């Protein structure tokens, strides 16, 4: 199905640039939250509380067609588990590791899951890209054993945060494949994740989970609430959908390969995280691999509304 050229290409490139900025900033802002007294549970509550409240009217007005089963699955994989794992990672490991392991790991995880689950075997060019991405992940993994790799505040090793980041990448990759298999419209996916995750998570958070809200300033809470709940959960998601419709999934995804590099560069001045040769090497390999993989990837068909739940 061809896509009507109603959206100028320059607007598509602008939307893709917005996604790069949003996701790069997400890594920095989330690391700031992880280094504060805020717990990963607090950050997840801010994300789903703000985004869920804003998307609740949209969920009902748009008559979201997701079945209860589908809603629970995408809200868990692309919402709860993804958020809790990535925020836990930010409390243990540098933002540069998130840029590489999450943003660089999602294409690798998506290809692996699609190969195993959908029997969608990648071609030789895609395999080359995946190998480069995997090598980049291995390079950054060596920093686990480097002297001084423990976080000053907790004494934990970076590798624990890295495992959380890898888990987050797997969750998001699985969610992305579900959107593809179930052919979910972007608006339905975003409203389903945010509203579903808010309903599932916020009561548990309020009643049982540890909180560190009292130890941070109002301005810090506003920063996290606005960024997590609006910029990361809503603006980035809609911008990526717009870029994909305007440019095609290949070009839009290729621009996102910039995220690991921009995150690493931003982490140096804003977080004081050193630019080691190991980290820079991982950034280079993952960025090249992700860009090559996006370039050879076929453009996906335009999403259409769900009519019923698949068997």
C-alpha cells in the first residue's frame, strides 16, 4: 500500500531529529534521576502517572480496539517491565551504557526474536549489521571488569545495570514485534501502553513500593515528570510514528542510530561521565551496525486498525 505524500519530507526529517533529541535527553535525565534519592519505582510512577492521565481521554475517544489480553501484554512488555528495568539500570550504570545497550541493542534483539518467533531470517547485509552491533555490545561489556567500575553511591558493579539495560531492550523489541504482528496503530499502541501500565502499576506503587520523593526538590520532580511522562512517553513516540509515515521505516530508524553517540557525548558535560576508549569503541561499532541495519531493512507496511483479537 502506498502512503500519500501529504507530509513534506523535511517535516519527516525534523520529526526524526526530535526523536533523537528526546531519546538522547531521556538517557541523561533518567541517569540524573537514578543518581538522586528517587527510586526506579518513583520514575516509573511519574512516567505512567503523567502519560496515563493525559492519554486516558484519548484511549476512550479513539475507541482503542485492543483486547484485554493484548492490552495486558503490551502494557507489561513495552510499559511496566521496560520502564522498571531501564530505570533500575540508570541507578547502577552510566547513561552511555544505556545509549549503547538499549538503543543499540533493540535492533539486535528485534532481529533475534523475529528470526526465532516469526522465522524471519535476516539477509547477509542485515547479518553484517547485527554482527557489528553485537561486537559493540561486547566491547562495552569489557568495562565491567575495569578498575573503578563500581558506582560511588552504591558500590554495585556496572554490569548489574548493564543487565537491566539488556532486559529493557528485549522488552521493547518484543513490544515492537507485537505492534507489527498485531498491526496496531501508533495512537492505539501509545494509549494502550500508558493507560494500561498506569492501571496496573500505580495502585501497587502507592501501597507497597519504596519511595524517595521527599528527598528531591520540586524542580527535580517537575523535570522528571515532564520528561518521563510527556517527552519520552508521548512526544518521542508520536514523532517516530510521523517520521516513519513521512520517510519510511528504514530512513527513520537509520537516524536513530545516532542516539548512542549523542548520549555518550552529552553524558560527559552533564553527568561528568568519562569518555573512555572502550565506551567510544562501543559507540562507534553499535552506531555503524545500527545505521547499516536500518539502511538495508525493508520498509514496513502502514499500520491499520485492529478489527479483532487474533487467535
